[in-house]
């Protein structure tokens, strides 16, 4: 994957260059986090509950929807909710640790 860095000045776009890892460390870091951990953190901190398709879109990895579904069904930190979400899809949440 290649990232581009856009630089602007008072007149608009000034330059386009290839970005280095230090320009956007959050992009590089997200690639190093395992998908299962990204899903867990997303459900824990952002969504509370969600379905595989929407999680794939939210994590910007729609091509990994099948992998996300497998993780949701096998990760012991997550639980399948008894009722389907508003779209009719099965939703998952972080298991209560109490």
C-alpha cells in the first residue's frame, strides 16, 4: 500500500508526495493490529453492538467480511445477541466480564 501526502498553502494544493511512515503513524499502526483485536476494540469503544457487514465497512476492510464473520463467531470475548439488529442481520457485542 502506498500513501500520498498532500501539502496546501494559501493558494490551494502546493505539493503531492509519497508519504513516509512518520507522516501518518496511525495508518501504519492500524495495519499492525490483528483483525480480531480491531473488531474487539471497535465493539468495545465505538459501536457497542454491530453486524459483520457493518463492522467490515467501519474498519474499511469490506473485502474481509467473511473473515470478520468467522472471528465474531469464534472469539470468546464476543457474544452473539439474541435478537437481530434493525437490518435483520445477526449482531455481536463484547461479552460482559462481570
